[in-house]
C-alpha cells in the first residue's frame, strides 16, 4: 500500500470513524481502524466497528499502490491531528520473513513515524443488508426526529429495547420516532414535505435502533445539507444508513416496542402556555437547591394571577421560588416533577413558546411546541407531601 | 444585615474568594464564605480561608443595615451565577428563639431564595502580619516571576519546602523567584525598572510560599494593570499580599530552601539555538508515541547539518522522528530528556527563540530565552540505552 493525501482529509475522516472504535474492545483488532487503498478509484476507505455500530468513510488520495491493513485508531488519530497541514505519505513495509509483522511509514514535511499494524484479513467484515427493505429520507426529517426523541431513551444498555429509538410508519401520519426510558416519552412525527419520500415508506416499518448509534448518526448528519437524502436499508437484524461517501451500520434491537400511544391522554382539563427559555432558566436556578436533595420542583399554576410559580425546598439548606407569567386555561393546580426529566424535554422542544397540558396532579402531563416541530413530550408527575 | 448590590459584583467577588474555599474542609464552617456588610463604608466584604490560603475582597453596595454571617460558598455561588443581571437584595432573618438559626432572603427580579447560614462568630479570623517587613512590587514583576517559576514546584504537598516558590533578594540582582521539584529547577530574576521598588527590598528577604496559593495570586493579578503595585508584608509564618480592595494571605513554608545556585553550571561546551514554538509542536508530536512507554525523547544535535533531530521509540508500537534547523556551537551530541519536564519549561519561556546550553549527556542542561525575560530553566537529562 502506498498513498499520499492531505493531513486535513485524513484527520477529519479518522475522527469520524473513531466514534465507532470501542474504548474497551472485546477483540483487540477492533481498537484498530481498517484502511483500504483503492488505486483504481484513487480513494482511501476507513472502517471502524464495535460489533453494534459500524462506520465507513472514504476520501480522495493519490494512490500509487493498492493495499489494506489495520492501525491503532487512537494512536494514528493522535499523530495525524497534531501534524501541520500539508501532504502525508503512507507506505507499508512488509516483512518477507513474517507476514504478520506489518509496519507503515507515515511521512510529513517535518519528519517520520513508523507504526506497527495488524493484517486486514483479521478484521471482521461490516454487516450488510442484502434483501432488506429500502427507504429514502431527507436529512432534515431524520435530524428532527432524532433530536426530538433520542435523549428520552434509556442510557442503560441492559434496558434492551428501552435503550433504542423506535422508527415506525403510520398510514395517516407518515414516519414517527419514539423513545422512552419508562419515566418519560418523546414522540416526533417527521415532516416529510416531499410526497415522493412519503410514498416510498414501507407501511410496515417498525424497527428499534440503539440510541447510542443514532447519536453518532446525528453528529454525522450535522455536516450535510438539510435537503440531502439518506438511503436506509434494513432487515431483521441490521440497518444501514448510506450517504454519499459515508455509511453507518447498526444492529437492530430485538423485541416488541411498548405500545406508547396508549400512554398519551387524548383529553386535558388544563392548559398552560409559557415562554420556554424563561422556564428553562428558572428551572436551572431552582435546580441549584433541588440538586441538594430530591431533584423535585413544584409547579403552582395560578389562573387568577396568570402565573406559574416554581418552588423547591431543601431541608436544612433553604428554599427557592421563581415566578413567570403564564396563560392558563382551567383551574389552578399544584403539581410536581423531577427537574432532570423536565429539562431534557424542554431543551429538545425548539419553539419560543410551549404548551403544557394536564389533568390531575397524578396523571401524565404533555409538553408540546407552539408551531413548528410535531413533538409530544410526556412526563409522569411525582408525589409531594403537601 | 440588609443590602442591595448588582448581580455582577456579587458574582465576580464570590468567584474570587471561592478559590480559597477548601473542597474537603476540616472544619465545616470553612465551606462557607464570611459576608460582612459595612453601612458606614457602604461596602460588602467577603472572606474565604482554607487554613493555608485566605482571600478577602470588598465591593460597593447599598448597605441599609450592618451585619455579618457565613453562607454555604458553593450553593451561594451556584445561585448568584445563574441569576440574570440586575439588583439583588440580601436580608437576614434572625430567629429570636434560636440565635444559631440564621437565614437570609436573597431576592431578585424573578424570585426569591431562602438560605440557611452559620453565625459569623464561629468563622476563624484571617491571619494578619503586625510587625513584619514590607515590600512594594509592581504587578508586572510579580507576574513575570510567578509565571516563570511556580510550574516547576512539586505538586505533592508532602514534599514540604519543594511545593513552594522561593522569593529571595540578592544585593546584585534584586529579587529572584525559584522553584524546583528535585527533577528540574526554574529561576527568574524580577525586572524592577523602578529604582524605588528595588531600594525598598529588604536585603534579607528569603521566604518560601506554597505554589498553590501563588497560582491563585497569579489569577487575581491578571485583572490588574502591569504598573499597579502590590504591598507585601510578611513575618516568620505568614505573608499578606494587599492590592486595593483585595487581599490574599498565605502561610509561609518552614525549612531551609535548597541552595539551588550551586546546581547551575557556570560554563558550557555546547550551545544550541532553536525556534521555541517549532520545538514545542515537534515535542507534542513525538510525545504521542513516548506517552505509550517511558516519556523519553532523544535530542540528536548535529553540528554539520545545523539540525536538531527529536526521536522516540515505543517498543512493539512504533517510532517517531522530527527534525528542525538549529544553530549549533560545539560538537554534535545525543542527549535524552523526560518530555513532560521539557514541555513545562519551554511553555514558560516566552521568547521566539531559545538557547539550550549543555556539557555532556549526563550533566545538567539549561534553557534560557533569547532576550526579554531573565529566566533559567535547568533539566537533568536521562540515560538511554544506545
């Protein structure tokens, strides 16, 4: 293998695939990145795979000699990121006496590195989807769905299906993204303005993808144009996201996803409209005291004053109160929440004003944006001693 | 106690004294900040003290009622830093039935906090220096001395005197700052252009101050003008730095400081001049491989090529080489260093070019800036197998 490329191309593509390099690999070769030089295409392909998530990327290079090998991902990235801008040349040194002893010379203007690699033949192949279904989605819709849902999935991977985001097609509503960790639920309906992409949705789509893999997908999508499209293909066990020179593969989580639609109340006796940023900053303030104890905030909705009062009490330490104007429909009520769950949802709702709809103090509450995104965030209130 | 002040004044002064709040206080009251409202002066004084380092600061406020109390430093700071800009009012609530039960109401435009405090009478007094010696120093000289020396002190407080910076007056050279952790030594001669301040130096000054306290002093000095002056007063056990409305006190370390001047060679058989930034970035590059193993870099000084070659070898992983132009006087030589020690000193030397002076591979090497700061950084080389 022999090629010359720019430091910035190699650096940015290494950072990208590094997200799929496991920090504690079960198989030592997974700590390496697979590098394939394609002389015909004049391209370098990089691959990393942690057995759930796989990322492949390619970039242009002046390839003088085909070849492949794997190199320690972190070490290579640490070196390349510190090199000055300019050309880098990589050449393998095969040891004729020992096929397993592979070294590369990495040469830049200021000096040279010699790094020991492992043969590419030992690297596991990235999963593929041969006969699965296919969908084309605009980047904007996918990003909107992920940003509005993935945060609500469980961070605990032993929670299996709850650690994923559920993608589902509905005859009426197009594509829906949902995530829940058992304490809160977030549902986003994708905005598929292009009728073609809606028609292309298979009516039966219903897969749950690990949120961890989707967070990496979200970062990768951030560099694309909102109108670019992503090709999804999936079978029972794998999903592949293809976009130009890049690809992300993920395992699909097994099991039936909870019937979350049943959890969302259809009717509400109360509605409170408030300024979202003001609510977030007030919650951040009172959270200082809540953190000391139980992380609970009390909402006192006051119809007569047109006011929402947040209050927190930390025994032996102190109390906090913050008030803000609110448009209230229905009777006044006191209701309490876990601040962390509230904050996560309020940060994902992207509009200036938001609507909180509720019934009684012990029944689920939903938060929705006023205009824009079609998102529903459901939180269960907590009990407080009066 | 009752006063009104601006959020930004209270916030910046709390951040300042917080540096002297111990993270694990031996006495629980030291986790609090002492707050004194002075109606006559229309000022608020804040004090924090970790038994070694003490910081006091004052700022203007509309004081309606004298008083003092202590409040949980971290909690108060967390609240005030999150409040919007504007006025804040603090009022104490004394409980007539229980003198120990002190609460304050902190009120801002958006709401109110109630925080429980502890009586100010329990807070230990900040050490003072009554009959000690006094010096006046310009901020620029003190900052130059601290920046060039404090990093070389031992971070291990059990190393006693080596965890401090030694301040010393010399008849010829004015004021000198020195720090060593046993592996390297840094000495800075203060630039006292103002003859008055030189004359004011007591000929016998010789104190060692904990580097940790001096790092906080360095941060506080950063906000002053270089030509501002600092009043130092010290006795056998304490030193006080006074500057306008702020004061820092520190314990003085006991014991004789090592006779470091004897360690610095007077004559050298070799001299190498290089670009400092280029040397730092090359060391950062080869350090990627050195970190894997022993943190050692080899310098190959080549007189004929006019070159300095840095090289590192990490067994089973790889090798790195970086070359740069160098002006060499004396014979070529190979010599090795611990990269960390080199880097610390090179970052503190502030000129574009630096001079490395040495004798043999096993004798101390000194690094000095070309022009500007009068600083000497001494490092012991390490042995490498050839």
